C-alpha cells in the first residue's frame, strides 16, 4: 500500500516534469510505467498482499528486476552525472542528481533480489498458513494488554451481561465523575461516581449510573491525591491509598508466588521517585541494544553471504561440467593450431567469472546494501527512542486504570500495555535477565531430574546384573 | 440485591465472591481486599478507630498503631506490605524488612517535585531538540552530498578512494553525533531520579561541551560554510543553539537541586547514625 502511495506521488511528479518540458517525450513513457508498474498494482493488491504473499514475493523479484533494468538503461543513455533541476517556491532551484538516484535503485533492488532469493525459505510463508490481515487482532497477538478482567463493553446491572451500544451511550452520556454528597466511590464498570452515603448494610454500593453492585474497599481512606474519592486500593510499591484515577496496572512478576493478576502503581512509584529504605529507579535508553542489533544485522549479512556461497557452491558442482567439457573439447582440438589460444583464454575467463567474480560481486552488493539499510534501521531505532523519551518528558506514558477503562469503552477494544521501554525499573520482573534466569533454573531442574533418572536406571541395571550373576533364588 | 447480581471489584471490575461475612474477601482477579457483608470497618484491636490498613497475611483490619509496614524485594521489585503483630503474620512477612519510617521522613523529597518536573522538561526538550538536530543533520548531509552538485571536501586515508571514505566519514561522524545526543537524552531523563540528579547534571554539562566541539569539528571538516543553500545552515545552528541553551540551563538547575538532595541524604544518615 505504501509503495502504491509513493508510486502515485512519483507518477504525479513525473507528469508535472514532463508537461513542464524537463523530461521530454520519454517522460510520458516513464509516467505510464510507474503508474502501471508500481502505483496501480500496489494500491490494488496492497490490502490483500498477505493473502498472496507467495505471489507478492515473486512479483517483488520481478519488479526489482524491472527497476534495475530501467535504472541501468537510464544510466546507460544519460550517464551517471545526469541531474534534474526544479524550481522551489520560485526562490531557488532544487537539483536532484537522478543518475545517483538510479545507481541507488540498482544497488538497493539488487540487494532485495538477492535477499529474497537466498532467504526464500523464510520469506515465503508455509502452505496453508492462516493470514490475519486486520491490524488489530494481528497486533494483539504480539503486544500485551493492560491487565483487566473486563471486556471493552459496559456491563448491565447484573454484572454479567453486556449492554447494547445505545444503552451504553446513554449511560456514558449521563454519568458524572463528581458528586456533591461527600466522598464518592468510582465505578469500575462505567467510571461514574456514587456517593459513599449510599453504601448498603452489606458493604456494597449500587452504581448510580450503570447499576452494578460494587464491593467496598477494605479501608475507608480517601485517595492521597483526591480527597473526594474513596481509595480503591493501595499502591503495591509505596503502600499508600489511591483511587482508580491515580493508579496504573501492570502484569505481575514472573514469580509464581504472586497470587494476584495485577500490580498497582501510583504515578510516583511508576516514575521511580518513591524512596523507601532502598530504591532502584533508572531510565535507561537502550543505546547498547541499538548498536548490538546494528552489529547483529551486519553479522546476519555475513551469514547471508555465507549461505549464498553455500548455495552457489552447490550449484557450481553441476555447472562445472560445462566449462570443463569446454576445456576438454579445446584440449582435444588443440593440435590443429590457429584460434585455439583465444578459445582457451575465453574459457578461462568464463571460469574466473563464474568462480570469483560473481560471488565477489554479490558480496560487494550485499555490503553496499548493508551500509545503506542498516544505518536506516539504526536511525529508526533512535527515532523510536526519542518518541518514547518525549512521552516520558510530557508525562503521558502513565495510563490510569480509570482512563484505560474509559478508552477501552470508547474505542471498543482492550487497551494495549504501553509501558515505556525506557523504564526498566518499573517492570523489573520483565527484563530479559530475569526471564533468562528462570529459564536457566528450569533447565537446571530438568538436568537434575534427568541425572537422577539416569542414576536410578544405572542402579537398577547393576542390581539386575548382580541378580543374574548370583541367581535370583 | 437479587441472586443473579454479581459483586464487582471497585478497582478492576473482577468478580468478588463473598465467602467471609465478617472478614475481608479478595477479588478473584486482582486480589484487592473488599469488606465482608457484615464486617465492621474498625481496627480489630481498637473498637471505634477506623481501620487504615489490612494485614496481608490474615486479612485483619488495622489502625496506624497496630500496623507494621515492611519493604521487600518481590519478583525483582520493591513492594510494601503490611502485617499485624501476630507471631504467625510476623514470621510469614519476614522476607521483607521493616520500613524505617524515620529515615523515610528525613529523606522525603516531595519538596522538589515541582522543580524536578521543570528541570526534566527543560533538559528533556533540549535533548530531544539535539536528537532531532542530529537526525536532520545526517539526512541533510546525505541530501547535499548525493542529490546536489555540492559535496564535502575530499578527505582520504589508508589509500582508500574518495567514493568510499566520503560516505564513511559522513556516516561515522553522524553516528558519533547521534550517540552523543542519545547520551545527552539519557542524562536528561536521569535528572528526574533523586540519587542521580547531581551526577546527571554534571554529565549533561560535559557531554554538551563534547557535542559542541564535535559539531564545530564536523562543520569545518565538511566545509559547511560553503554550503550553497542559504536556509539549511542558519536553521540548524539556530536549533542547535536553542537546544544547547536549554540543556545548559537544565544541567545547572539539576546540579543545584541535586546537591541539596545530596546534603539532605547525608544529614539524614548522620542523624540516624547510619554509615554515610
């Protein structure tokens, strides 16, 4: 789809340049080619591309071949120094070195072709695989959600069935989040505020708006930040009492001893600013990760090259016959004299090209591609880090339980857990080290169990041998 | 309440089965404690005194006099728990250390909340401007080098041809610039952490000096004064100066507030005879 949009932009640009007279009559052909070859097919099949992924991969290879051929033709006809000049807001000229752009296209598309061919086993989905095209369910499969037992729909007063969208809208329109009758309890279903004076003798409250029955918190303490609300529960880190508007929720530790399915945190603890006897709070930009992944990508290019050499070497086994037979035929006809030297040199040249030049060229192209693509990915990582940091600085990365519920009702979907990756201390149980430690522990126990089984078997065998030697009687 | 109605947790909305009428019941989902249907809200030891906490072991309601707060590492995180004085509950809670309330009072940093917010915003905005500046600088250099007739002066080494050394120069120097900007951003975020505020302020100042020197070096090496575009260079320099100014002011503020906190920590530890 994105290619299609870029294709349309390129088509419009080419058309303007052609009408302007910059490109001459060949511009119309280029416009048509870009529209017919890129914009239209990509826009037409972009949405369904995953359904036809096998075809899409092959089409990409074909498209890349065409792009390389067209770019090579342009360089051949116009030369590498060919450039266009556009007027920019009438102030100055905007010059683009088209020859260099064409060279870039040749390099990048060649890398794409090589990548798709070498990694065909990975880029082509297995037959019969189910494709989830919609972004929402596909995204949910990968991204965690804010822990909640509630579906993104308003519950009826029985606390079980869900309301129709019309009834839901009616309640959300009339519900109020403040009361004029003293301290209130916030409803976990609709977010409305019901005065505590309406608490029944059995320590429950019927929500004034949606009618669900709410249990009353174990302690009658107001929220630390909002004196007008009864605290819903305590922050698990500092132990202070807060309402639903002041608490965020996270997945519990990996520790199996934790009985609950949620960890509640107030903003201060979420930001790592609570200071009990000891504290561990830090904001860490994973710069090392960015460099490690960039290095890893270079290493992957190296392994791709190795795979290419392996595949190439296997293919050569079969292709060897041709030049060898050619050499043999030259050898046989050698006694005749004239012209055989040229044929021999030609055959040797052919062998050199096949054995040395092609793998070397592939390596150089891969390296050039890596030098272009990996910095782009590195910079994409830096941009993502900057956006995360901007969220922290604007303090918008704290999503309260209350706002998450309201958002899920409005958006009709469960809210994603959007904790910042720059706050490792907030989800310390989530870090890779801890999971690795758990995996190691599990592996150690497995090996221990295996060792005990092995020893038991050995003992049993020894006992059986002893019995057979001495006789079982 | 009809038989069909479920009692919902006021925190998460999960179902709360009422098994105990005179004791607390826990939400099935998040385990938040709820009052039993005939439970009194007073402390179990002091009738007439409203309870403020719940023992996390036995579930008894407690007032301030009866509670004991503890801090312990659980699943890699420091959590606060409350227990009553019953022997079994104290034993069960012994994995956490009793909270030093006096120390907590002495090292309370709430006074700096507003100032810290301001410092975080100033340094953070400055560091983000620097980060964006570095990204635009890199893209701009690529554009001018490869898509316009202008190019950076030739600078070769190790006998390598110019077409290899030029992109490597641009790429490496830009990555170093981005790395400095990322360290700057990291330090700008650290000013919000009490213990690291002073150190982060100093780091910001040092990195800022290196970043300015690096920019000047790049400008001279790439011959940016000869750039034909009249807008690009002044725009970049303006953004850079603005970012530098913000980071500079923020770092001075961080050092000032951080130093006050350092003294507060030290005084608290001296007062309580703790090792400094």
